């Protein structure tokens, strides 16, 4: 079976020609499939080399505890991952379909029927759902059933380069910072040559995180992120927040979204000093620690009179409905999401803000001994996380990817202003929702 699996993946890779995709990692902590009664399950995920190394360590730890199960990692770069998974599902071959996957957004794939409903497994095992952050588990549910377990709660914090702040002579950010404080610091941190070339930006932030500003300002993308009836991005609170972000780009305080992507993403520009700050989740910690960067984190500045508005969502571990080793897959999946299993190991790596509250509040997270020093910033943002950035309905991925994001890209590129884009965007969103029968 293992030989068949590897051959199928090899064929799939050759067809896709996925640049940079990693071949299956063959761990040695458990005997090969069929030897000594071991069952092989495949585990698909994306990530940087540092993240994949952590995943491998997690797999090795699981196999040491469960020698009856062999875990075979299949990893891809983010840009290739979802195409590869869709191709695997489309093949209809159980040997080509990973047993356990990292996935987002879960409701979309659950609606397509490719994911296993976890409710029967949860009930039979007595798996405790009460330790998840409020609203977080809902991001991996569809029609009232659980289809995945979010690995972490993807709250963002403000990473800042302490050496650059010291060079400029400004104080480090803290919980008192407002948007005005951020702008003041950004003016000092940004470097522009006489020719107009920007040699250092204050901030690198992906355009897709725009809702953080919107939520902080009391706005929203839709009137209801579970069962929406209309778009609200053209309302004053949301428009003001989008204008705030767009103006930072216009003033060269923040990198434009396309430029950030072309430069290798926020991790690359932060590591090479091209930006002084980024707004990102915990996934960058291991990379920055490995590079020996002198950095710390703080909560994200909010507007005067605003609110913290991290989003209660995160990519989830899921099980394929067409997988051929579901009992073994559930054993692995539930171990991944246990305080003594995967949650502990991922927390120790510094790469996540844990999905389980008990793990997040433990010394394993707060007193790891590794940077960043101010890990409390993640906890503060987590305590204030809300339903906001992600739609908890099946068509959200299509709506965001085909309607909302392309329109906002015109703003991030400086091609149009928020007042020019947002009313027409909301008309498109409203039509999309009506065509699909929302509200339901």
C-alpha cells in the first residue's frame, strides 16, 4: 500500500509540476505499512522548511507513542497546496487522498462532501470541545457539525525590530498605542531617498488582513458573518478603516500588497530589515528565532475609542471522507489536538497561539524561554477575538476570493480610492449573496 501511495503522489507531482513542492517525507519511527501490523496514514500540510521540520517532529513523537501507526508527511508550498489537494480528491483514488489534512476554509470543503463529519468520533471518544476559544471551533463547522479542529487561533500581533527602533530612537510599542501612535512611529521609521526610492518601510502587512482595522473601528465586512444578507464595507466605520490602511500605503509607511508579495512576504522583508514592523500570527516565531533577530511583539494598535478585534479563526486539521484508514486517522487527529500531544509540541515550537485555552495559558506558551518576550500580547488579542474576518458559511471562500479581494486589490495597488471602490463592491457582494439564497 505504501508503494502504491508513493507512486500516486509521484504521478500527481509530475502532472502538476509544482515548483518547490516537497516529496513525501519518510519517517522511520514506525515500521513500514504492513510490517508488524502498522497502518500508514498520510498527512498533508503546507509550511516553510522550519514549519515542516516541526511537523516532522510532531509526527515522530506521535509514532513513538503509537508504533502501530505510521505517519507519512506530504508537504507543499502554500501557493501549490490547494491545487494538489483538489487534484487528489478529483482522482477518486483513496490511495491518492491524504487521510489527514491541514485545511482552510473548512466549511467550503465540508459542503463539497470531501471531509469526514467528526461528530460520531467526538461522541464515541468523549473528546472535550469546551477548551477551545469561544467562536473558534465554529470556523471548522458546517450545518451544525464539526468537520475539523483548528490547530491554533490565528490572532495577529505587532512584530517589531528592536534594533531599528533603537536606531531611530523611539520607544517600543505597548498596549497604549493607538493608530495615531502607529502613524507617528511610521513617519520616523520610514526611509525614503531623495530619488523617491523607499529603502525602508515602517510596516509590512498583507492586504488580506484589512479586516483587523475594520473590526477595531467598529465596522464589519458583512452584516452577519454566519448568515449574511448584505455587505457593510461601504458604511462609515469600515470605509474609514480601509482609508487608514490605504493612506499608510500612499505615504510609503506600509508596503503595497503586491510589492510585499514580490519581495518574499512579510517574513522576508522583516528579516532583511526592509520593514520595521509586521502584523502577523505566531507562525513567524520559529523562523525569526532561527535567524537570531532582535525582535519582540506587542498588541496591534487600535483607534482612539476603538476595540481589539482579532479574528476567531484558524486552519484546521481535518479527515478526508474518502480516506481508507479512518480509525487510525482519528487516533492521530485527536492526539494532534490534545494538551499532551500535538498542542503541547506546537506550542513549545513557538509557531502557534494554541487553539486550546488551557495550553495557551500554560507555562508551555507564556514561559517558553525563547523570544518573543511579550507572549502575553497573543493572549490579550485572543481574549478579545471575535467572529469577523472569515465567513462561517460554505460560499465564503468563493465570495472572498472572486469578489471582495480583487476589488480591494485596486485600493492596495493605488489604482482607486476606497470611496470609488467600496459602494460598487458592496453591490457585487449583495448580488452574490442574493444569487445564493442568503439570508437563509
